[in-house]
């Protein structure tokens, strides 16, 4: 009985460490995006984004797209935007993840909310899809 309990506790601890490791790896990819976009580091964006990534948003009640290349080209090397970002949530299963990030600018009362889909390939997490919108205030 004690041996079974010890094995069970070890298994739970291992699962907890593995889960923490995956959250940390996903967070690192998201931080590459945040740091790249807010601090003028296009190389970090290239590392975070899959080459086929498309960004989606709604403008004038129509779905619009933005290519990875255009987004990265708009990020000027060494020119921070003044924005800051924080990870709001991460959910994952096996090699698929979804995440939510908030990007704020000091001159705007309304932050952006980014939604990401990520996949893990060859032990690396990469962003394959991004949607964004302005946060709706409930004041």
C-alpha cells in the first residue's frame, strides 16, 4: 500500500513539473511576441511566429487579414512603441495551445486583446494564428 501511494505521489509530482515546464515554454514564445512587438525586435517576432501565420481582425464590420511579413516589417528595429504586454491566460493539451495577451499603450485607455493559437513542433512552441481586438470596457 505505501509503495503504491509513493508511486502515485511521484506520478502527480512529475505531471505537475511537466505541466509547469510546458506553461513556461509557451510563455517564452508569448514573451518573444510581446518583447518583439513592443520593443522593436523583429527577430523575436520571427522566432515566435510560424512562417504561414496570418493575423485577423475586424474593421468596419469586415474581417481583415495581415500577413506575418507585413506585421514584422512594421516593427522597426530598436524602436520601442511605448506599449507593454502581459499574458492573461494559457490553456494547452499535448501539442496545441490557446493563449490570451493584453497589450496596453500609455496614451490609450483601451488596451488590445490578442488571442493566439500555438502548436508545438520539434519541442518548440510557435504561434500559428493571431486574432486581435480592442478591449471593451464595462464602466
